[in-house]
């Protein structure tokens, strides 16, 4: 979900866990306006593999949290996103996108239906723009947006995450994937969803800022849990085939081009009623002209974002949107946009690395199988 590193010359904000990151020897970098840990002494490779094997704790408090309240909150948000929120049951979560009038993606976000509100989590660098956008379009609806600046957000991810969290509140083990509920963690009421950005089972914990440090210290006191930085967060989400806003999706990308058609509910496909609906409906009916695909380069050389993708005749047909080395596969992997006619798995392409065209082929995603907990 998250965008690129921010300008290092800008005065940086900090999260409630900033002192903990420094104490644990994190290498800090400017990210979306915050001073954030990119890695700890363990190193990105070991952090990545630890999360896949055990449990990793990520500080994602830089992301934006808010609640949409009022009797017309669902209709108000459905006017801005293509997801079907009307059929969402209480305690269930949905991934969706804000779209513009051309069908492009302004940002992606998570929405959880609670008894009295819709709980929203948006990307860090876009959070002010996103929440301003939502607020500006509430005119005519009996709904209002409440920002939650005094809450932190922690992500506990990996196969042992459930046993760790259930050790603090046994009800965590009862939760299904993409569900949310209130849990009591270290004596504090926290809103927890069973979701995440790694492809692993895990939880995202919305906790009052003043209680975040105590909760984090309690979690990492468990030998199964290690602090994980942004470097491994990115390689984990890439292996899972998940989009990075600002790279794999942006204002010029429709959900259909991005391979996100599944987020558009049947009713919304037929009725529209959200920005860019006609363009998206056309993509759904006729197929998109370009598609986000997985790419497996041959050899060991990693391919980075913005590398050119070449077609059968050596012509430029697209661009790598995300790329790097997969610790789980011990091989380079990438995602990119290509013409629809080159999107079939097995299609041979070339990727330009340091001026050389290296052979690659289109593959299905995810690169590493998802291990979400399905009830």
C-alpha cells in the first residue's frame, strides 16, 4: 500500500516507537515524512526470513487512521470507491481504492465495518490528501469523518503471530482473515484486524499512542517476535504480489489494469456510481489494454523499478514497477505493466539492467503462496 521514501531535507515526524527503534539499533531513513526504521542489526534478509518462519513486528504508525460516522457513511464512501460496502457485515474488512474521474487510483485503503462507524486505514504519504478528499465529498451526506491522530498502528505478521497475540487475548485465535474486533492487549482496548501486507497470517493493531510502546515491548519480549523494518516489509509484499502505491498503481492505473478487478463488487459493476465508473466498466467489458504482471528474470541480477521491458522484437513495451531479490526464492523477481497481448504466463520478454537486455518471462502471482488464515 505504501509509497516511496520522502525528501530527506524535510523536517521529519516520528512515531510513538521512535525511541525503541533507536535503542534497538535501527538504521533510520526518511519515509513519507517520517523518520522510520529501514532495518535492524539482524539485516533485511534475516528479518524477511524470520517473518516467514516466525513472527515480525512492524511499526506502521505513520499510516493514517480515521473513522467515518453517521447514518449515510456507507453511501458516502461508496460514492468514492468501487467496493461493495453495503453487503459488508459488521466486523468484516475490505480492501478498496479511491478512484478519479478517469478511473485511475488515487490511493488504496482498508475499510472495516464496525457497529457505529467505518474504520479506515490509508497510506502514510497520501493520508492528508486522502482524508481531505473524503471529507470534501461528504457534502450532501449525513456523515462525518473523524481523524485519529492519537493512535498508533502495529503489524504483527507471520505463522506464529496468532499464538503470540492469543497469549495476550485468547479471542485473537477466533478471528478469521479480513475480520476485525476489539481485543484487550496489556490492559488496553485495541481494535485489531486479521490482515496485513506480507502474504502471511497476521494482525494489524490500532492502539492508543500512549500505550503503543508498552505493547510493542511486550510483543518483542516473546522470543518468536523480532522487530522488522521497511526493507523486509517491501520484499515480503513483493513476494506476495501486492501493490505498492506510487509504483505499481497510481492515478494513471485503473483497478482492472492493476489486476484488482476482484475488489469491484457485482452490484457496483452494474450500477457504477463511483468516480471513473464508465472507464472501469469499459475495461471490465472489453479487457484492459495493459496489465500488471509478475516477472521472473533469468540469472541472479535483480531488476529495479523503472527498468524497461522489451517485447519479442526488442521494442520497449512497458516498465518494471517493482523489483528486487526474493529471499524466499533466492532469485530476482519483479512486477511490471505490459500490453495485454504479452500478459499470459510463460510469455518471453527482456528486462534492461545496466544497459543490457536480460531474458525473463511472465509468471503468475503471488511469487510465494499466501498463507492467510481462512476460517
